[in-house]
């Protein structure tokens, strides 16, 4: 009896975790699609030489001006 309730509780927690992971996947996918539709530039300062490093990522979307 106690084992059945424990299993039911575990199944419910696993279902909740699955729903949360699905929601996270949906949000990450939406953000990635939005980000990839436009160019992104990152400017990072090197902690050793203090020079700026520019990294530009261009997605699959067409560039517009």
C-alpha cells in the first residue's frame, strides 16, 4: 500500500518535471528562432591583455538595413 502511494507520487512528480522541461524547450526554441533572425555582436574584453574581442554571429535570416 505505501509503495503504491510512493510510486503514484513519483509518477506525478515525473509528469510535472516533464511538463516543465517541455515549457523550457518551447521558450528556448522561441528565443533561438528570434535571435537567429538577426545578427548578434558580442564585444568582450580579454582579461589578460585588455583588448576588445568582437564576435559576430549571423543567423539564417536575411540581413536588413
